[in-house]
C-alpha cells in the first residue's frame, strides 16, 4: 500500500522570500514561518507548519520557475476551519484569484504557485 504524505516541498526565486513569508504568516495566519539553514543550499528555506497538520518547505533558488501568471503545474489544497475568513483576508490583500471549475476559490502565491482553500470539516 502507498499513501500521499502531508509534507510538500516547493521552489521559489529568492526575491519571493518575504512575500511568501507574509502570505503564510500574516495573511493565512499559519503561525510563525521558520527559517532553516540547510547544508548544501545557498539560501535558507522557509518552513510553514500548518495548525491543522502538514508542512510546506520553500526552497529558494535562482533556477526556480517563476511567473506573474498561474503555473500549470501542481496546485495544492489548503484546509481551514474558517475558509471564508482566510479567503476574505486574501481578497482584502488583493492576492490574485485564479478561475478554474474545480473549486469555487483558488489563489496565486508569489511566483505562480496556485492553492485552493476548503473547509477542514466535512
């Protein structure tokens, strides 16, 4: 048997660091975003520990894909106890929305990563 883990690792350009920290720490209120030095990596990573479980590590490298348009790549689902509150915060901050029929709300993180927010409760 095999399953999908609850940890995700993504790449971003170094100039996106503070915007990514702001997105997860301030707008989505995921708690403090941790900076981790890793041997062999030129730039420190950011680690987001989600209050409802799982984590996201963001590795910064000049070679990362980067776009002002949503990337047609992996899109991730975030689960929130109060999804409308999170969505309202993103809209208030004028974070770009992405239209797609899969879910009613998607947003684009700095550099083109796309996320949706759904309820953590069934």
